[in-house]
C-alpha cells in the first residue's frame, strides 16, 4: 500500500523506531511533488522540508555536506540548502514544490540550482534502511521500490495536542487515519527489502583442503560488502533440500583464538569433522559486523544476518525452513 501511494504521488506517514527518534515524517516522492502536496506537508509538519537523495545524486548536483564534521546525534547528513534557479523567493509552497521536483528529476544539473536556498537535501546512506534505520534512507528506499527516481521530500509531523513537540505514534496513527494516509514503519521497509531482495551474490568457488577433509569453498558477498562462505563436503551438484547444514555465526574469540568462554569453536570443529568424514553436508559461515561471542558480543543474531543465512541456503539449494526446523540428525545453529 505504501509503494502504491508513493507511486501515485501521495504522501505517506513513515514511523521510525521507538528507541530512536520515535517520530513520524510525511514522505512524498520528490519527482511527483506539487504545490498541493507540499502545502499539505508545510501545514502539518515543522515546515522544515528536506529532500532525501542517494549519495550519487548529491554528488552529481554538487550538494556538499552542510558541515564537514557531523555532530547530529542521529547522524542525519544535511547538505547545503538549495533552490531552483529563477524560482522567486524560493519559500512559498509553489516555489519549494518546484525545487523538490527538480531534485527528483534526472535531467536537473548542478547549474540549475542555487545555493543556499530553502530546501535541505539529505544524503542517504548507501544500502538504505539496511545500513541506517532513518527517515532519510526510508524515503530513498520507498521511491526506488515504487519504481521512481530515488528521492523523497520529508518533514517531521508536529503534534496537534502538544504543539511544541513532535507527534508520537498514537497521534500519528490518528492523523493518518483522519487524512486517509498509509502508515509504514522503517522496520517494515527493512523487512520488505530483506525478504524480497537478494542479499548476497555468489563469488568464486575453490577446492579447500583442510584437516577435516576436502571441501568446496563457495564465497559470498552481501549488499553491504560483508564476505561469507559455505564449505561443502562432497559435490555441490549433489546438494538438495535435505542436505545436513550447520550455520555458524562468526565468533572471533573461539574460532580463531580457542577461547573457552563459549563452545562456538568446538561446535564448528565438530560439524566440519562430521561432514568431512561422511563426505556429505555443508557449513555456512556468516560474518557479522562484530563477533557473536566474546567481550564485544552482540546479544542476539541480527535480523539481517538471519536473512543472509536464508539467501545463502537458497542459493545452495537447501530449503531454509527445513534447515531451521531441523530433524534430530541435522545440525543448525545461529548463535
């Protein structure tokens, strides 16, 4: 529903996480901005209109960072404010709609803009909401997923109950219902992307002799540059839905240094020994931004790592649901 609304040029309400800003923004496809929709945004928000753009577009339009060192607590990447050339004062709803639409137009050049102005570009992180759970990345992802030029106008919705504060979730949901707007969360967008977009690309395959036996090593690179590996005992061509698989999340202290605080290293060695001796089975080795165990451990496997596991298993030809709900004879772990 949110993508349909965005593609039709209608604003949507995007909620971020309760433990982050806990606010909602009106988000509109920049390419489809009109005086009417921008006036609606100004009327119901702080009026501080921003346009979220991919890094490449910010560079092409010569929209540098507002400040070289970013002190914003949420890491919002503000760029130098801009207006469209020959656009009056630039502050009216009509003028800002023209500037916003120009920022969403692939034909616009850096020379078409003046700086400073009355619209604030925001530089979205590469990787979208999978890299940063912000409204900026949500806006770029929504427009891209809707089949439009990536770029979205956005502004925070002000509380009607407490005018000197931003609206929170219950009020935002009432606001959306009252105006017939779709509500979507940043988490919804992340889940959609993780479920529908391939998160890994298969790389090279090589033979890897180990002390546990001979394995085919299959490399994978995820969309954020992380590298992972599958070690397959036996022939890759023989892998099927019922192939026994052990999924291991990297644990630096145990895997490399033999740390005794957990049994991660022992489990990995046990799986490699078993599959190497029987000549059948696979170990999927997932590398995260940090170790799964040890002094800087994360408390639980991240959502994105779990999805990466599913994509790698699908690529190998193993049914993820069968592996995760394994029979007693099958090994499965996501520490």
